[in-house]
C-alpha cells in the first residue's frame, strides 16, 4: 500500500493511476489530513502543487514520521519542499520550465534510473527551481535548463524529482515509478482485479452479514459492477431497483432489465415513465429538468424501498474520483451532488451506505467487471447522463419528442456499432433541436424538426474533441434518419470541442 500526499496538483490522480497500473494499491490523502498511523504504508509519494514552497500559505506539512523512516519519492513541489527546509535553496527559475525536456545527465548505476535510456524525455511544469540541493543531497540527473532535475538523500531511501513521471510525455516515467516502488521500496505488486474481488467480497460479507441491501441500478457500468460484486458477496439479500424514467434509450429498459436477470441479479424493474414525464411537462430550463428528475427519482426509489422490510444498507456505485473530490486539498467541493438537505432526507437515504467501488478508477471498474464475467458490451457502453434524453431535447419535453429522439439515437448508435466505430468514440448521441426547418419530400414541402448528432473523444469528460466520423458514414446515417424517422427532415453534425462547448447541449 502506497500513500500519496496531495499538495493540490492537477496531476495527483494521474500519479495514483500510474501506480495502480503497476498493480500496486495506493491511496491519495490531502497533505493536511493524512492518517497518523502509517504502519500499513510501504512507501510515500509527495505530489506537485500550484504553490511556491517559498510562499507563506504554501503546504508545509510535518513529515517527520515519513522522511528517513520509509521510502519517499518527492515529485516537483515535493522535491522543492524537501530542499527548501533542509539546507537547500529554492528560487524562481530564470526561464519558465514548462514542457518537454531531456535528461542530458543521468548518474551511472543509479537504481532509480535502471532501464531508462540516456536523454530520456521528461515533462517539466514549474516556475521555481532547486538552486542548491538539501543536506546529504546527491544529484542524480539534469536537463539542459535544470541542473537538479533529480536527487537522492545519502543514507535514506528518499528520492526527489523535479519533473512529472506520471504524465505520458515523461516517456520512461512509469519505469522510474516501477524502479522506485518495486526495486527500491520493495512494494508487492499484488493489486489485481482478482485479488480486489476476493478481498472486497469478504469485506462486504463481514460488514453486511445477514442484513439486506438495496441498490439502484442505472444500466451504467458502475452500478452494474457494484451489483454483481454484492450479488457475489450476499446473493439474494441484495435488492436491486432499476427505474425507467422514460428518458432512456430506445428499448433500453427492457433489454438491460433482461440482461440483469440473466446475470442472476435480484432486480425489480419499475416503469415510472409517466410519473417522470408528467412532472416534466412544460419545463424547459435545463437545471429545473435535472432537479425535477432527481426529485422524482428519489420519490420513486423511496416508495420502492419502503416495500422492502428490514433493509439496513444502501449500496452505491461511487468511484474513486468522486471520493478524492470530496476529500481534496481544497476541501469538500461545491460540485458534489446533493439533492436534499439533511432535515428532509427520504428514509432510504438514512440507511448505512456501502460503496464497494469507492477505491477504484473507472478503468479498474471495467477490469473488475471483466473478471466477474460481465458482458464486454455492457462494460464498454458509452457514458449516459442520469437525466437521460431530457437534456438532449432542447426546450420542453413531450412523449412524442422522446419517441423521435429515441428513434434517431438508435439509428446513430446502431450505425456506429455496425461500422465498427462505437469503441473508437467515447460518447455519442443525438440532440433534438427546438426549431423546424423547411424541406422537400417527393413533391411536398415539409416543415419539421432538426436533429444534431454528437460524437466525442475524451478520457474523463472534462475535455473533449469532436470525432472526425467518416463522411460516408454521416451520409448514410443522415439518409436513414430522414427517411425513417417521421418528424425529422434535417440532420446536422456538431463540430464543437469542449471547452469552449460542453458535451451535452444543456
Ligand atoms: P458536459 O455536458 O458537462 O458533460 O460536457 C460531461 C459529461 O457529464 C455527463 N453529464 C451528466 N451526467 N447528470 C449526469 O449523470 C447530469 O446532469 C449530466 N450532465 C452532463 C455528460 O453526458 C458527459 O458524459
């Protein structure tokens, strides 16, 4: 187990992901709130930071329990921090050190750089530089502009690097992390999907015992994997509820429900389409749509949960990025979703929470899902927003508009699949615009709806590029939509990236 101390760098999560790629378990803690008992940790990594270590309000944690007592790797700010407070000197660099650089000097025979070729490319991102190494510091590497690009402390397993090994532009960064964690710190590489499943299943069994658990399935990857894990742990004491809000993709409710049953899950499908659509009638503001759907979902779920007796736990498919966000250096973030203030909590939200995936990144959830034998097609599904098609129908929502959009979306998504494009796209869907346009069909003038198609590439939804889908594909899909979907006479393709646009239109 590796401890990553976060000083607020945008790259901290990436460090954790690279460490996990080595099958080594790690946890991120904010520098100002980490466990006192460090006995379960075999090594510590200090992250970078937007701060200058010379600033008064910069993170200056007490590392006396760590430094010299266990293997320590200090990255960027961390490297400066160790220098600044222990006999070294940190100052503003004369040139801005940002972007690619090459290690023009690497100390011979240094295990940290084993299997790293001469001139290896690294990624720099800092405005301060280490002018003088700390007491006991031995220079291990330099670039053209940065003399002290890496150092270690004599007599300790303390290593410090100015560049970012976690960023892909640092070509041998993963090798260096492996050298440090596996060869120097001797951390076992035992965090595999199988090991995770075994451990979490026995943990869940201990925590839950013979009690009942309720879980809301969404058709998405996270809730599905959470359900299958819990099913493995406690079987029929897991009660899954899958709500149809009437805003899912075409035939999705029926087909996914069927799949869930085939997987042996104890699942109840609740078709609440009319309840959602009637509450949404006449609402055209995007945030009001979201709030309405959130509220109705809670009402429906609470009604269903009340039909069950003696339920003690509520299971959720929370994953690690959400957890990190809620304990970040900046404090609990304002973006954390909460539909209710504590006073008005519905009963099911007062249950004890179990979150079997709370330590996993999305790609790890997929791998665990594969280990559990979940259909790869289900695991490879594009992300789909909780409010579903409601935020892809611009303006107010009616049953007829949902029908039109479902038909258009199905042609687009099926087309992507049959052309072998689905897995090359991170997310795709169609948007029903609140405008009519003039067209001509046969000899008749038409005045019908316009739909936009959207397909993006992304890794986490934070930034996204529109996908250059083949013209032939777009031509075929456009024809098919206009010919088959009554009420649509024009198709456009969205060529905006995020930022400045967003993925969804609302
Ligand atoms: P945007 O439109 O913000 O979307 O670029 C980024 C990602 O988030 C999804 N999204 C949502 N997911 N509830 C959700 O569960 C929402 O209200 C919501 N809004 C956007 C969007 O589909 C994309 O994957």
